[in-house]
C-alpha cells in the first residue's frame, strides 16, 4: 500500500469524523432551542398570570340592592381599589362642601373608588392619610385631585365648582359630636352619657347654626357650576347618585368600577351606629336645629336648589320660637367649639 493512499485515507476519515461532530452539535443546539421555547417560556407565562398581568375571570356574587332584594352583581374583585394623582394643574378646583358629620369622608371614598382619582382636603388629616386617603398630603390647589374636602367656604372665589353635600342635621350633629368625643377618631366608640352633658346641648345649638350657614354659603358661592347631593339619597339609590356626581365631575363611569364600588361601598371610616337609651335632643336644641333647617330651606328656594328634605322634629315649637339667623352672623355662643372642629 503506497504512502500516498494511506495519507488520502486518513484525510477522508478525519473529514467524516469532523462532519459527524458538527452535525451532532447542530442537533444538540436545535434541541436546546426547542426545549427553551416549549418549557422555559411556559413557566414565565404562568408567573405572569400569578402576578395579575392577565385579566381575572369575572365572578357573579349575590348582593342585596337598595330595596333589600338579592340580585346578581358582577365582581371585578379589586378593579376599583386603585387610585392615582392626575398631572399637575390638569383638574379644576372643585370643592366638596359640607357641615361636619355629613358623610364627607364616605363620599370621598366612593368618588375615589368610582373614578380612580384621589380626592384632596383642606385639613391634612393624618388619620385619613394613614388610612389610604393620600390626597390629604396634596396641596388643595395643585390640580392633581378630582375634588377637595372642606367645611368652610373661605376659598370660594377660587372654586371652579361646588359639590354641596347635605345630611339631616340631627344625624350630622350627633355624628360629629361623637368624633369630637373620640378625640378625632372617625370610628372610635364613645359612651352615650356624654349626650346628657351641657357641653352637648351647647355644641348642638352652635353646630346647628354652622350647618345652616355652610349650606347658605355653599349656595351663594359664585362657582361656574354647583351640584347638591343629599346624604339620604346616597343611602336610598347609590348608583343613581354616583352617576350624578361623576357627570358633574366630568368623570367617565366604567361599569366595572361602578359595580366594584357598590360591592365595596362601606370603606374603613364608617362609624358603627348605635341607639341611645334616651332622646338627646331637648326642646331648646330642637328649636335651634329646626330653625336652622327652616332658614336653609328658604336659602335653597332662593337660589333655585333642589327641594329640601323634611328634617324638622317639631314644627309647632319652632313656629312659636323661630330664630331668624343671618348668614353673616358670628357664631360665638360656644366658647370651646372652635377648638374642637375643623
């Protein structure tokens, strides 16, 4: 066998071995690519679903409507629990005006759930801030919140709109005095004995006038637009009233957020009601409160607002001893009240 033949044979063997090695490497590479595509990416998709990147399936839950009947309500779980600040200066300066104890915090909670935009406040309440009302830390005139809570009308000349919330003053006064007695705690429990004190009677007469003046000044404000909402209407037909509020605020109502808001309507700052073993509203307090209601009703008629609800307790007593109160009268008969309220 010649040397030339041996050299050629060895070259052919080396070439075959090299070809086979390259082919095997390609097969292994193709196999890795297939494995990564089929098995590595799939757990990533599973993680995305667990991290809520994929839509949740809708659930149907049974809920009592405002008539007390059971009905189907679509739950989108937490689809209304998020909220955000809007860009600086993008929102009009709309005031949410009410007398203390009128359900202002509850309405703010509902607005945030419905619109997904934070509400603001004039007071920077740390309890509310820690409870999730992040708009408490925002400047009222920043234009980043959808509405600004106030119990005053001092900045009415700057307001672009007024959302006036009104509640039965007998309930509003009681609710706010409970807050004061609980040292500012919106949900704290107190003893009913405090309503037998002279402090309560003095406060109630003072707060009745304040309730009236808040409504009168809210109606007088020269804002471009105004909406009156009764707390009792929120209790009786919440979806209708929320749509009214959203329309007033130029907010789009998404059905899933409305349904979610209805399912989570209570919030964390709802004081549990309890009945007192006695009537805390004595005759001299009833005279003051019913007089305030009558004067507020006249103001509502004068400014073309909606019909005032019949909140009076004893029209006969008040008709004999009616107190005409001017909106600019100084509220000074309660020396300790200004230190206790906003």
